[in-house]
């Protein structure tokens, strides 16, 4: 471990904490058969109230003795119980002196002329284009400068601030990081944090912003990722900015960035800053002024997850002789995290890891997934086969030697797919089942106070929320909409608003998470399922309760939401927009209309009125609801890099007393036929069949 946090209190003497800090910074030699412990590079002292005096004593002593250097002191007031209500809090960051490396460099700021480049409007998850587009002259520079300018105009403390820069490891990731470091310094940033090898999963980046060195040190971070899109020089690249709460920039910021890209005339850069070695953890001081920290990419996220879940209980499950599992990182960024969590922390055999080495092309076109690190039945070919199902989730073979649990992550590890032995769990069902069993997760021991789903996601979550009397929200697609609900009632962001945390949320697009970070979290979802399995299988003398049995038990209690999504990728943007405009015009005439024995209850162009900040998000998809609860949803995706992706969502509800054992793909086929008729999609786009069905 490269860093450690000591939480100081007045219950122990100052010398105790001094001795502890020294042992971490110096390391512990082998003694009495106990293995040696290497020194850590960073010690963070957190002190509340009178313990601040101890923090000052420890930090001063270590710096005087030449063992460490104080690199950061942060003070704030923290809410406490009792008559005081608020108490001063201090966080002191100490770096082991031998860890610091001096680098020479020219800090001269150069102002380079440029001009606007069309098409730099961020989508739901940042700006995504073909890699070669990002590599064109000034393309990356323009967007980065436009972001810094938007942040400065919004009062974000960039000058002297700390910035996180890392990504999912796809091609151009490392080169882009070096450019952003130079531009960040030119724009006044004093400290840059970079994950080792330039890697940080998207949820880990959020965790770093929220927890590293005491938490909330950076003003934000650039995440270099195109998520589940293919990687490589001929494929996709992406960039987005996450704010100081660890969540994606809100629309007011992304709108300001886009406006800046349309009028940009110059960008700032420090060309004299040397290339930083990001392959090895280290702390670099450039020209005595700027600090670049390269750190172990897994530490902060894993430490946070260990506080959310009961690792010991999960470890017992994994250690059972009748339990086996497999995890597919799809050659994305998740590999190091999978090894650290599942193997090192929880004791799973290393053979349970698939495609755990990050690759710039996610395995490339010759791999089974064709370099498409997207955890679904279509692209996670190796995992699906290993788990004994086919591409539509049907059982194949007799199930012999099939693992009991399987999961996969996408390129930046924010998405997940859950499977049992010859059993596929739809993302909507997964979210609902986690909500129904949330009490077994330590983080939710006091109970959920809120939950949410994106509008296209099935209503399975709503049924759980209704029974458990938990507020449930339906938002547009995009994790940033969940962020406001998580921050509601926080005195820093939305004081006076209701508090909805602990909070659970998810999307049908294989994204699930909670308020521990401000991004969806693929590893969190896997651990949530392992925690549920552990809670259902405490008695090792009894047969293992399977993922399939847990799912079916859920349906028998709540009913089943048969659900399916058709993706039409790479559609001509003009034709896709023409189809959506036609649907908008049909909304009024569809209401009350009977078609193929079904009556339309409502048809609307979904609009979201944010209950926390009052903002309004319009044109978020066509939502057609029938009187029997069935739904057809049309939406254009904002995550593609070329052309448009039309997403068609189909849902049919079956009560607990009804037929719960049908094929989801067959049950919703009549809805699909009706949807194509209503939208005129085949005639407008020339597409008779979807690219992907999930």
C-alpha cells in the first residue's frame, strides 16, 4: 500500500501517533517470523477538535527529523453531535522525503493561437470521437482549454489547485495525459494526480476525488475514456470532466464548455515541463513549484469498497468448496482492480480472472469481443460461453463445470453484467434485487432513504421502493442526474433540501451504484451480488442458493418486468432525428389509441424537472405507456462517436401469479413489432434488424 490515513483522537497520547506514523514511513523489518512491511509514501493525518494539536506535533516532528515533508494542510468545520454542533477539522498530508523526486523544467507559459473546431459538444458522458480526430492539431487542446475557461468563469479554484488526470488505458491515453499536465500547469494548477500507467477506472477516479488525502482535495478531474466503445488508433477516444464532488459535470458546465469551443482563439501550455514517468508510483516536484503525484491506481477505491461491504463474509463465500466464480475485465482498466479485490483481498484463485491485462485496444478486432469492451450478452462472448448461456441468455448444455457466479466490466469499469450458472440477470432486475436485499450490505444497515432509475430502465425498482416505502425517482439517462439526488441536503451543495442518502440507483445500460461515489461502479455491483449470495448462504452445510433461485424468488414476490433493448448503431443522424421528430408529433394522437389489442394510456416526450436544483431537462426520449403497464421507449444515445444510435426499449409486466418463466426476448416481440410500425424506423433508416439486442 502506497498511502495510509491515521485518524487522530485525544484518547491516545501524541507519542503513540508519532510512533505509528514513523513505522509507516520507515517500514517495519522482519521480526519473529512476521514478514517485513515496506514503507508507505503518503501518510494523511486527520484530526478533529483538540486532536488538531496532536496532528501539528506529529507533522512538525517528522518534518524536523527529515523523514517527511508536509505537502498539504486543509482545515474545515465538520458537523458533530452535542451542543457545539460544528468542530474544526484538520487534514495534514505528509510525503516520505525519499519518495520526492526533483525535476528541472521551464515553467514559461506559452499562449498558442487556435480556432474553433466543430462538433465538440459533450454528450451524456463527455466528448467522444474517433481517436484520430482527437490526435488532430489542437483538437484535445481546444477542449481542455475550453473546460478550464468554463471552470474559471464559474468560480472554480483552479489557481493553486489540485487536478486528477487519468483514464481507461485506451490508445492515446498516455500521450493525452502529458498534454493535459502541461496545460493544467499553464492554467494555474499546482498539483496533478495521475494513476499509475495513467489508469483509473471511472468509479475509482470519483473515489480519488472524494477520499484521497482526507477527501475533496482536487477541484475535479479529467477522465480519459470512451467507456464501452472500442479502443485503438482506428476506434474511439473520449474525455469528460468530473467536478469536486467526484461526479460528472452538470449541464450548465458542459453547456459552457461547448460555448467556449465555438469561440476559442487561444490556449495556454507549459511546453518546458518534462514528460512525467507515469509507469511507476512517484512524487515529482517540477522546478520546485509544481507537484505531480503518480500513485497506485487501486488503493483509494479498494479502501472505500472495504468500508462499504463486509469483505470477511464475502471471503467466506468465495472460500466455500461448492462455490466458484469468474470475472471478465475484457482487457479494460478493471484488470488491476479485479486482482486486488477478488484475489488479494477476498482470496479468489487467480484463475477466476479473465482478460485481466489492460490493453490499448481492449484485445482488438481479432479478440472474441472484437475489442468491444461492453459487458453484455453480445460482446462478452467468452464469459457468456463459460457461464453456459447463449447470446440471448438461454441455457446451453448440461451446466457441468459452469461457475456459480460470473460478471464482466466494460472498458472504464463503470458498467457490469451479472450472471449465475446458466442464468443471465438483466440490469433492471439486478438493480431491483440489490434494492430488495440492501440491508445485508453494511453501508445500508440503517436503511435506504432514496433510490432512482433512468426513465428507460424497467419499473422493477419502483415495485421494491413502493413495498419498502422508499422515495423513488425517474430521471433522464446520464449518471449526473443521480448526483443531485445524492447531494440533496448537503450543506455545501443543497442545504435545506431532503436527504436521500444512503441511496441506490441504476440504469438499464448495465450501470449500477450508490452514493459512495458519484459514478456508476462495476466492482460495487459485483460485490453487492457477492454480499447477497453470502447472506443467503451462511450455513455451509446447506446447498448453495444460486443466482437463479434468488432472481426467481424476487419475481415471486414482486412480479416480473420482461424487458429488452434493441440498439441500432451507426444510423444516419439526419434520419434518426427525423424519426424522433415524427414520434414527438405523434404523441398526442397516440393517447387512447388501440393497436393490436393494446390501448395507449400515455405518450410523452419525457421531460425531467429536477427536484433538487429546479433545472429542467427536455427531449429525453419518447415514453409510450399502455394500460396494462407495458412500455415502448425510443431514445437517441449520446455515447457514440460516429453517426447516431437509436435505442428501443420494450417492457411488459407480469404479476407474481402470472407466467414468470418466459423468454424476455420472445415475450416483448409483439411490442417490438408495434414499435417499428409506430416509428417507421425500417423505412427511415434502412435497418431491418438491430445491431445489438440485450
